């Protein structure tokens, strides 16, 4: 049965290219039924289905149909988070990102997407807490340290930002990338 997945995916792709989106969606659904919940194949199929729904202007209906389906695992939850984010449904996107992070707590990509959403929606306190988690796991990751310091500054906590940057600078030693980022950040202050 799983051997049919690539064939069904290609048939769906050809049908979509011919403008037969309903038929393409049918083939993609048949393929999804034959994939493992956590597979990359399923992720790819969902993305192809979402692209058709974007073109048709009914992405929200697609998201709601995915939401109603039982199970689906992390791949489904991550997809829902990204699509709710795309639809500007902040509360549902955040809830889905949190569910996905509970399933994959080390996923930097998911955490960064959630942080960006938190920032866009003005929830700087929550965004700061998420950045603090990232920096605690990877204190030498220059970009995260600088972004966290920038959030501290925007919140008016200059002393905390300077402490963080001082610690990062001491750890980094001759790291040119960090020092360049620090110079850019200081220029903005």
C-alpha cells in the first residue's frame, strides 16, 4: 500500500498542473491515508493540498477539515500551527505551536516561528521567555543572544540587555560575528 504513495502523489501533481484540483486533492487524500502519521511524505502531501486550497481561496476550510480529523501526530499539529499563523488566527496558531512544541520540544524552527508570531501580536513578554529558553540551551548562538538583548531593550531593561551581551562577549572571545552583531545593536540604541 505504501508503495502507491509516490505514484498517487505524482498523479495528484499532474492533475493539479492540468487545473483539475478536485481530482488532485482526491489523489493526495488517498496518498495521505497510506502514509505514516509522522512521515515526511505526509508533510509533503499536506503542503501540496494546502497550496491548492490557497490558490482556490479556501485555505480556512482546509484547515478546519484537518482539525476535525482524529490523530495525525506532530506533522499535522505543525501544519495547523503554520496555517493558522498564515490565516492570522493568532490564538489558534499559538495553541497549535504549543502543542507541537510539547511533542517536539527541541524544534528550533517551531520555537522561532512561535516567537515571531508572539512578537507580531505584541506579546513581547512571552516572546522574551521563549528566547530565554533558546539562549539557555545554546548560549553561544549569536543571533538569539542579540535578539533577546534587543527584546530586553524594547522592554526598557537596558541593564539586563547589557549584562547578557557582556556575558556573550566574554564567552565568544574573538567571535567576529558576535562583535559585528553587537556593534549593529549598539548603533540602534
